[in-house]
C-alpha cells in the first residue's frame, strides 16, 4: 500500500514522535501508580479519584485496562516506526493525533499528581476530542491488514472507550472535591443522568463506527465496574447508579450488535471493524 509513495522527512519525524510519546506515557504510568515515585492515583487530592469517592467511580480492578492500553501503545509505536508503514497515508493522518493522545495521558497524570483536578478535567476533555478525531480517521479509512486493525485501530478504540467512562468519573471527582452539587440534584440523580449520557455516546459511536466492538467493550468494562463498585464493599453504594450503569452497558451492547448487522458495503472494510 505504501511502497509506491515517496518517503518524506515528516514520516521519520512522526515515527519518532509517536515512539517518544509512547515512552512518555508509559513512564508517567509508573508515576501514576506510585510504583517508583509519585502518588497512586487513588490517593491524590485526598482520595478524590478513589473507587469509592463518587457515584460514578469505577471499581479498582477496572483500571487494569491500562495494561492493555499501554501494551497497545508499544505495539502501535513499533508499527508506526517500521519502514514499510512510515509512508502509509493512513498512518500519516492518524500518527500525530495518536502521539497527542499519549502525551495528554501523561499530562493528565501530572495534573492529578499536583492535585489540579479541574485542570485534569480540561486535559481529559481535550484527550476525548483528540481520540474522537482518531476514531473518525480510522473508521473512514481501511487498514492494510488485520494486524494493523488490531495494533492501531483496536488500541485507539479501547483507549477511546475507556476515556468515555473516565471523563464522567473525572468530572464527578472534581465536583465532589470542590463540594459542588449543580442544581442540588444529589449524587444518585446526577449519576443516572451522566450514565445515560455515556449510553448515548456509546450509541453514537456504534452507529458512526458501524459497530466497533472494541470501543463498546471498553465502555462496558468501565460501566460494569461502576455497577460493581456501587453495590459491593464499604464505599459509596448507590443502587440507582448501579442500575443506570448496567442499563447503559446493555444499551451499548445492543446498539453495537445492531450496527454490526450485515449491510451492503465493500468486503474489505470488514477488517476495519475490531
């Protein structure tokens, strides 16, 4: 696909930036985990981002999805750097945006390490916007192989799906830490409202992406752990939030299944549907 396309100095620069961004994201993850330096995310800002801090905080095990995402970053960086893929028009379009998404993840970790929750909200909203751009690029172009679909598309889609859930948890954490309850509706009501919004976003992504199941899988993963966290343990229990999370997950699954129903479209596009 890319063999007949002339190489450009920008191709090498893009591959280098993507590799650097993946490295920065992975190093920052050690800071966010508190493994070497830094404070675990669940403990920053007096526990504002802990699994029991708000009605829409996912349970602790939900964050294991980051292992998959970080492995995807490594694979994606290697894929972009390979000479055979550097001139691929698809990688040229998506590469800089993917690098930005990785760096924004690192920036978010820095924000919360310094207890800057509202700055972290702004950062994750920008990250969400960047990932939507990546989603648009990858769903309107065709990967060269199933390997590319798994390495590039699936990594980006899992990342997007998780951020769709994380953004509402982040906003809720910032509001709770600031002791703000908009309109005085209460945590349960707001949980139902924002989880309904997540369900709607999942439907939009399913329709726009013709049922990319990796996006939905990540969204459902986050929603499922919100439901678990609201019904178990000694933390923030909320039956309305748990029910809303389960219903939102069901809506996302059904919307994706419907969007994946056979339709008249070129056969080769099937490999773009991870």
